[in-house]
């Protein structure tokens, strides 16, 4: 098995567990027993093939001449076709079961792999080599009558199959003369034959995803890309608690030769808001409702109107940042980090992110449980924290580790908290509260816009009274603190586009940070640029940039965090919710209307 550092990866999952597959159908990343757990398949971050950390299904002796990998239409299921030099071929269909069962969603920590012969006779080899302790050692394996058991530190996983267990344990080649089912699951006996369970789960999972997609309000144009983005955002949610992780991986570097390697398998309040906003655009509001439940638990855990920028998918779990010494990193890029020190940072935009995410709860008549006075009262203390901290320094949206400033984006999101609370109070006929919050919001708005505007740059700066360029100011019109038709914002869009853009892609900022000058484009920023251009009336320019950005998606339509503007290569943790959410928001703004169809 040849392992190459590449983000040509497909994602399968069920909002409980997720796995990344390379183009040959090998699982190279999967955390167990949930999306932030120990990566039992971790070869994505370790090129030492002999150390295991993968689950491959390959030709035993014949030369492979190519593979084709696609998603099963409108699902989270991946089909990989492997072709041999002789003309023989076989296919692997991979998925994590997800469907309604006994009145609730069935989404176990389980991966199903269905192998079917297509043409000729192939001899295949199955290699399942889980590791534990973030790559410290290969899990011991034991053969049963029709399964293989892999011991972890405090539990075990089982691979049940209707292929001979001896072939799997010995990694011996055998002829694929009939379909074979592999189910990787908790160390329990399946309720029925592996073939029947696999077939039943496959049929029900296809039906679940296709029915879910049918409920989406997709734009006329770019439907396939929007659907894939929406499904991917769902796979980055942890449904049990309502948390939404920023990405499914850790420590894929932001740029070649960089040590900007971070663990993104946690719930950033800001990133989660952008995911909620995007899914709301296409009508998938259940994620918002679950996220509000998650935030409610966060607030209860904090025992006061304070919020950290990032939490574990179980809020009280620690996020201490440490290095995993047994993994060599993506393409050898060390360190591999576990946990994230950003939890200890001060980032004031979190207050506005929560209130903005919750605001639709008060207006959307489709929701079974709309926002009420009780929810409003639970949000008000966050608004008070936003108001008192709006003009004080923080680490900002980009989580600078070596400096604090009054960042424009953070201050503007504090204004959002006040503004939306005023609107919600008016909706609930709480006129006194509405007036008080409106007064606070208006005063704050005037201060922020006056101090953020830099006359020399002809641009809103990245910090109040500052001089640095920052792409996050492109969001000012989206949150409503300034009109898209305001001459200052129009000038800002022009300046940011001129000075932060390279080959059509935007960097986050231009000034050096704790690790030097950023060399890659941040994909979400380019989507923000597209959205801002469309808002000020430069729609054709926005469409051109948008179409170019879509051309850099990987072979199955997914995006990571960053992109090298010179080579077009994807970098950063994967798949990135910021990027997939930005795609949805931009597509819904740019698309022609359904009424224009002849």
C-alpha cells in the first residue's frame, strides 16, 4: 500500500463517527468511538506504512491501472471502482449506517464496506491494521469464527465478515467470486448474518440521505455542489450533544513546510454559527436546534455569562494542547497536535455568534419549538457580556497567539449581540428591553464604524484605530452593521480585493503573525469576497471567482481550509466547515432564481 500525502479524500459518516478514504478506497483516518476520539486509522498523518493505521482493500498481485471514486448520488456513501491491468475490476461501497429506527435516529459507531466483483476475477487482499494511543502501537488482533477482534486500551472493535476470517487475519489474497461484506463495529455480536445486516443498512441509509436531501431548499444553479456541502456539514456535527466540529482532522498543515498544525476536531462557537447559517439557508434547521441545546449546556457548565471560543463536543471535556510523538505528520509535517490552546484565549465574537445562531428560532414558523421569552432571558446575559467587552482587546477571529487588539470583527459581533436582542425583544413585545438594546446597539455601531475606518487605506481596518488589512471585515455587510451600498464598504471591498488577493484567492491578512507572513489563501475568505462583490453589485465578477474556486474542489467535491494560490493545491484540516458553509452561502446569493427556468 502506497501512502501519499494528499487531500484527495472522501468522507463517510453518520453524525456520530466519520472516516476519510483515499482515492483507492483505503480508510486512512477514522477516530473511535466518536469523531474526536483516538484515530485508530491514522496513516493520513503517518507515512510509515509498516506501522499500520489503515484499512485497505486492494488487488493481491495484479497491477492496478486506475480507480474511480464517486459518491452515491445524494448520499454520504462512497463507491470506489478498482481496475486491474487484466481488465478485471471490483467496487467498494463504504458508508456509516444512519436511518430512523424505533422512533429515533440509528447512528452507531460502525463502518460498512461492501465489496462486489464487476468484471473478471480479481484476487484481493484485505488489510485492517488499527493503531491506538495516537499511533503508539498496532492493536492486537484475534480471530473468531467469522470475525476479527482488535483490542484497544479500554475496549475493542470487531470486524465481522462473510469472507474467511483467516484471510483477513493473515492478510492473504483470495478470489473475489461473490460479493463480500465487512462491518467494523463495537465488540458485540451482530443480530443477523453480516450479509443481511449490510444489505439492510445500505438500503435504509440510502433512503435516509435521499429523503433528507429532498427537504433541502437548494438554489437553481450549483445544486450538486450545494447538496454535497450540506451533507458534509451534517457529517461534521455530533448529533448526540449538538456540537459541530470545525473539521474532522488534526494537524494537516495550513501550508507546505509550515508548523501551523492545529487540532480542529472541536466545536468553535464561531465556526458552528457559520455552519448553522449555511444549513438554515437550505432549510436544514434541525442542526440549529441541536446546536442551541449544546450552547445551553455550555452556558450551564460555565455558570455565568462567559464563553470560551472552543469546546469539546462534550463541553466539560478538557482540551489541553499536547503533541502526539508517535505520528510523523501529514507528509512529515510535525508536530501532530491533540487538543487546542485556543480554548484559553479571549475571543469576544462568541457572544454574537451564539445570539445570531439562535435568532432564527424566534422567527421560523416551521420549527416545532420556537424561541420564547425563556430563551431570550438566557441570551440576555451574553448580550451584557458583549456590550461590556466590545471595545476591549482580544485574540480575534484568527486566534493570534502573540497579540491582543480591539479587532473590528470581534467588536462588530458584539454589536450583533445587542442588535439581535433588540429585534428579538420587539418580536416578543418586550418593548422596554427592545428600546434599551437598540440604544446600546446604535451607540456601539457609531463607535465601531468611526474607529474602524482608515482614511489612508480607504478601508475598514482589521482593528479599531488600526492600519492592518483583514479579510474578516468583508462580513460587516452580512451581519448588518454597515450597508453594502455604503461608500466605505464598497471601497473596503475594492481595497481588500486588490491587496489581499492572489490569483483570485484571498489571504486572511497581510501582516506577519506569530508564525510569519501567511503564504496561502483561506478558502472561506474567498467565498466572503464573492458574497461581498455580489452585494455591492459586481455580480459577474463574483460569479467568475466563485466558478474558479469550485474548480479547485477535490475529485468528490470537498474543500479543506486553505489553498495555495500558485499551485491550486488544497491544504489545512479537512473537510473544513468554514469552506463548505461559505460555498452554500455564496451559491444561494449568486444563483439565478427558480422562476427564471423556461
